């Protein structure tokens, strides 16, 4: 049985969900971002028990199909921006359609309805958050960051960065206050 779980956005989330399900007596076959596969079907009471327990850690079970699709889109984008090492060689729309096996206009419509923002805005927000992380570490130049995040130029990254954050990448780097968001806050 598949369970779809909201706010699973990193490898630590996967470890927490797996450990907590095992504490409750469920032994997942597979735990991925946003999804858990259990070896057998569970009752509605067991679902409620899991939902209540996971909510203590900021997770939520997703029952509605549209919400599940929106979460799968978010998970795919988070994987793309934060975990894949190679730049995307195809359009985001093609990538999402291939990942989720659904037509992009349908995905776009559902995402906008559920999340009250476009897929593109969410994608840009994730890329800017990744840029903030890279700037904070200070290991890469702005040119290297722009390349890794698949921007056509430093100017393009800087313009989007300023539009989203209200500050330039250089000003952000020199400011010592903590402004980063967790992935589930984006």
C-alpha cells in the first residue's frame, strides 16, 4: 500500500518517517520523498494513527489525488534543484511530464489550484533557495553557482535573486543575518 506524505523534503525526513513507522509496528518496503510503500493494506484506524503520529514531526498524510500530484511535482522539483548533480538538459515541463507520466498542462493546472502559485514560480523559489545555500557556504563564485543552477548568465541569476529576495546576491552574501528557509517553507 502506498501512502503519500506531505513535507518529506530531504533524506533526514525519509529517515525520520521510516523510523517512526517502524516504532508504530509498520515495516515499510520503500521510503522515498513524499511516498512510503507498506507491504500490505492498512485499516482506516491505522492510517489515522500514522497521520497523528507523523504530524508531531510536521508531516501529513495526503488523501486527495490533486494534493498528491501537487506534492509529487514539488518533490520532483526539489530533487532536481537540490539533489541532482547534472544540469537539466530538457525543459522543466518535459521533465515533469516524464517524471509523473502526465501531460504538463494538467500538472500545471492542478499545481496552481492546490498551491496558489505556478510551477515556474515554485521552481524559481527553489533555485533561489539553493543559490542562497551556495552563497552562504562561500565555496563557489557567482558564475559557478549560475552554471550549476542552469542559468544562462550571472545577470539572469542576479535579476531573479533580487526579484525574489529583494537584495542582490553580493549583498545577501555580506549580510550575516539568517534568511534561509527550510524546503517545506518555500
